[in-house]
C-alpha cells in the first residue's frame, strides 16, 4: 500500500507553483518519526541504514530524507505495528489534518519550513496519536 507520494501533491490546487521539494517535508517528518521510534520494517532498515543514521544524527533533514526515497511512504517501509497505525491515522487523512492544525499561520501546508523545531512539534503530536491508538487497540 502506498500511503503518500510527493509527486501526487503537485496536482493539488493549494500546491500552487511550488517546487516539488515543498511536498517532501510532511512526508519526511512522518517517515523520520517512524525510524526514530523503531517502527520501520527490517527490510527498510537494511536498505536505508546509512540514510537512517544520517537522519538520526540530524545531518540530513526531513525533506532530504523523503527525497532520498522518492517522497514515498509505503507499507514495505513500515513494521506491522506501524502499518496498522498508518492505516488508522495516515491513510484516513488524520495526519494531514493534525499537520495543518499544528501550523495554522501557514496559508498552505506545503510552506511549512523543514526545520528540526517543526519536526519536534509534529513528532509530539505523532507520539500522542500513537499512544492514543495503542490504548484503543490493546
């Protein structure tokens, strides 16, 4: 299953005439949170080991991490628990809704800056949503 792909965002009206780079930030944040919380699949960890290490060391940003994987989040990148969470949260559009709420001053979600401060803001909400999801499904 494909949860998100940066190329698909270029057709959205709010994307305007932005470069494709702007579609990578929200994807990279989620993917970065996945690896930071040990929710990546073993295959993805094996294949992306060097990039994951660079991300965790903060030597590449969320946007670059996403770009390295063609702006894609797919089920083969996630372990079983992460797939279930992504099905319930990302695939339903709830992630994008939360992402927009976190950055209300931005006229469009694609203009959110790719910073570690913004990553932390989203990661805090992801932590909360994941815990809520686990509590509801245990």
